[in-house]
């Protein structure tokens, strides 16, 4: 069940926890009312499947290539 919830979030990171619960209930993965918002939100957070983490673009860390860092993007203007 948790794996299916993670897959649904990865497909579309903008899906809310409520939408994921609804979809799991509609497809018969869980019984209606068996899964609470707080439980699923916590499990998604522990699995690294939050909107912020899935939407963030990550690049390899120059000091430690096994780790990834969030890429910062900026725009600088130079006026003459």
C-alpha cells in the first residue's frame, strides 16, 4: 500500500495526501477510512516522497559524489 502511495506521488508530486488516500480507496487498495491523513503524510515524509523533495532538482555534491545537493538557481543583472 505504501509503495503504491509513493508511486502515485512520484507520478505527480502536486497530488495532495487527501487525493492519494482517495485514489487508494477508490482502487480498493485500502478500505474506506482505514488510512488517516497524518499516517500517510508521515510515511511519505519518511520515504522522502514529499512534494518539496520530489520537485527539487538535485545535482551531485562536488565534495561527495555519492550525495546529492539541491541546485540553486539565480538570475543576476549587471547594469552599466
